[in-house]
C-alpha cells in the first residue's frame, strides 16, 4: 500500500521536525478567497493558513460562512449551483480552485465528516469498504484489513466487530457518526474536515468523538467547524473566528478564549452574542 | 390573557365532534363504494367465466365455437409483447429519469421538458396507437408485429415510468450523495453504487404498475391493426400476433351469449396476470423498503 508508506514517511518527517523544533508545514494556504452564492457575498477576503497535524477549529454564529469555508476546502460547495469563487486555496502548494485540479483526487486526500451521521443503507462492512472500492481495491483480504484498521482508528471496532454485516442503520446515532469517521479514514486521507460532527449527538457520544479527534490529530490534520465554543476550547490547537463571511481573528485557541485581541471575538466567546 | 373563552369552547364542542364523525363516515363511504364496484365486477366475472376456465381454454386458439375457443395465442402474444416493452421502457425511462434528476441543470428548458413529460402521461392511449401505426408499422416497416406493438406500448408507459423513477431517485437523501462525493467518488460511481440501489424499490414498483397497464391496454392495438383471428403462436419478434385484451374485445362483441362467458373467462386470466404482477410490486416494496 503505497499510500501507507508515504504516510509513514510523512510521519517520520513530522517526528523529526518536532525533535528539531521546526515549525509545522501548512496543509492549506488560503489567499484572498471570496465566494458568492448568486448575489450573496458569503466569504470575504479570507486569508488563513492551516497547519498540519493540528486541530483547527472554526467558530462563529450561524450564517457566518464557517461551513461554507469548510466545504470550499474539498470543493463540496460546488454542489450548490450558482456558486462563484475568486482567490486561491493552496493545498500542499497546489491551488485546488484551478480548473485542472480534479475534485475526485482532492477528496481522496481530504475526507469529510458531516453534521448528521450519513451512513449508506448498507452493511457496516460495505460502508467502510465503499471508499477503497471506488478507488479500485478489489482484493478481499486488503479490504478486510482496511475495514478493521479504519474501525479501530475510529474507536468503534470492539462495538461492531461481531456484526460487520449488519445494516449500519441499526446502530445508534453516536455509533453511526463514528462509522462515518471510520469510512473517512478508510480512504487514508491527509486532512479530515468535520462539519459540526457532534451537533446531532448526545453528550456521551460527543465525548467519544472529541476523544477520537484528539487521537486522530497524531496522524491527520483536522479542521472542525463547531458552534459549541467549549468544544473548540477543549479540542483545538488553533481557532478561527468567523463573522459575516470574514475572518475576525485566527490564533492559538488559548489566546482566542483567554485574551482575544478583537473586541468582537471577546464578545462572542464570552457569550454576549451568537 | 383571556383570548380563549372556555364557555364558548364548551358550547361549540358538540358541533365540532359531530362534524368530526360525519367526515370520517363520509370518507369510509367513499372507500366502500369503490370497493363495492370492484366486488360486483369480480363477482360477475367469476360466476360467468369460471365455467369456461380450463386447461383447454389456456391451450386452444380462438374459434367460432364458444366451447372450443381458447386464449393461447393472446396469452403468449401478450407475454411476448411484455418481453419487448420491459427492457425498452425500463432502459429509456430510468435513463431519462436519472438524466433529469442527477445531470440536467434546473433551468427553464428542463422545467419545460418536465411539464411535457407529465402531460404525455395524460395523452389518450389511442393517440399513441396512431403514432405507432405511422412510425413503427408503416414508416419503419415493422408491420403488425410484436416489435411494433411493443415499441408503441413502451412509448405509452414511458412517461409514467419516467415520473415514477424520478420520484424514486429524488427521494434518495442528498446526504448519501454528499457522503459518496466526499470520498472522491465520481458522479457515475455515486449514481451506480448509492443512488440506484437506494432508488430501485421505488423504480421497480412504479415500473411494474406501468407494465401491467401495458398488458391491459387495447386501444393502441386496435389502431395498429393487431388481428384477432390468429391460429398460430408467434415465432419471433417480427411475427404477427394477437393479445389478451384483443381477444376479450372480440368475444365481447360477438352476438352469441356463450361468447360473453368466454370473454369473462379471458378477463379472469388477464386479471390474474395483473394481480400477479402487482403482488410482485408489493413484495418488492415491502422487502427492499429502506429507512433513511
């Protein structure tokens, strides 16, 4: 598995960098990104650099563009007709908004977990194997291994290992969401985008997903949109505060929540609006 | 807050409850009336036709003598026609539905096409018969063959299949498509592996109902000129043939009273075929029903 080997190499590089105290590389560099839905200017001059092997949280009130920005990072936003963008988003030094950039290739490297758990109406096994299969893996043994590793990676293997061929719809909402995370891990992504992944879950399931995010950041770069500020404070390394389609402040999470430099950020994180 | 006067509410209660009961019974009456019509029809058919139902009836060709008349040519002809209609209408109908739902941009042109498909579903079947006569029988020189009749019937039920398939495709939640696209699947992979499997129960249910309409339709066959007196079984797709409803139509027209009973027996066979097809539709719907 070439991808796995590449990942290992990346990891070793990462470890060396940590040892040498070098700054982490940026996975995403967004330069002057503007986005319109028809006439509505939804994102205004976004400039954000997102570092690898970090959890980056995006917070802000409803309609501030945080989900739109997240969906631009894997170009899912294009599913909405009448979307128009200017500026550039460089993923590993290549502009993904270029016409020539294949979205299929991008989405193989940038996985996504959605707000509502959305497993396919198939067995747990087929859900996890879906990604590898569409990318051409047919070998049953390899698929078995991917399924097991992905489910282990999403900390749900022990709960489902005896019922891999049952329909995923029989699981609880929290389990379904971790199945969706496992399904995302199965394509061996580099980045995982999470769009309010716990907003439809109960507190215990939320806790499990949050713990999982902490584990996953060892190997993946995670960008998570959340409307839950405590969650952002608990799990993220850096936080971006969006308001009306603009980035108001982007800094280390500690700083955003204890000593923000913008008055509006302070108002929002202290619960005065939003 | 004193907007709700409880005395007034109580006074009106009886009236409201009476209305409630009246409407319930009204709708019950409507249902029973519809059922009654069906029961009377079935009763007449069974009492009149059951006596003529026999293995001979299924094996014989039509005849001048009521006791010798049989439906074999019609039964085989109808099933052969269905063998043309099913692949043609399913392929065209599901294909068009997928194009309209998954690929076509939502603009004025597609709205116009959509509107016309719905209108086509309401065009009288005799008009499709004329179309079939002009194009398939005469222009393309297919004659009064199984192929010509099958293609005409396909055109007739195509709008129904398109609309049913579109609804089935549309009812697949967008979140499933997003999940698939989000993993780097192409549009075709998403359609083939996610949308179609989830939509297939709905597509099949609607299609089988449409196909059973194709079996029962008579007018287009009359217009095409499908013969009634056929003393042989079709030997190929371009063979002349006759169909169940044509035989029933012919027997019902004859002056001898016995032929009315033969017609009733033919209707019983047709009805059993339709009930069989509809139960397949119900079975599929129950078996593959997905919860999203």
